[in-house]
C-alpha cells in the first residue's frame, strides 16, 4: 500500500534560466501544471519553496489515505486549486 501511495503523481518543480532570469517550472506528467514562477523579487523567492511545501503536504495526505485504504481520485484542476490555496496558506502562516 505504501508503495502505491508513493506513486500518486502531484507535480514536479524544476529551475531553469532564460538569460540572467531564473524561473521555476511546475509540471505534471511532463505538461505545464501551473504558470512558471519568474524569480525576480523576494516574494517570488518565497512562492517557490511554499509551492514545494504544498506539494509535500498533499503527497503526505495522499500517502496517509492510501495506507488507510482510502482511494483518492482528484482531478488535475482540483489538485492545482488545492496546491495554490495551500501555498497561500503556508505564506500566511509564515508571516503570522
């Protein structure tokens, strides 16, 4: 069960540069999942790791559900909305 829980796809973040500007690309199954984050300000530097933290939290929830025998079937659109809202909540908690 745990092995199956670890195969649930959420999203992948990777860093690339265009000229001198770094970007964080967020993909799922090789396709764009969320708009790339252009790293040009302090806020952008906070957004990328908070988005990654949101992914870890979501993957942990999926894994726990799988271990408990609960099959979660979430659409890519719903996953994207969840990730965006969770990332915003993480930002708010860090600034609390």
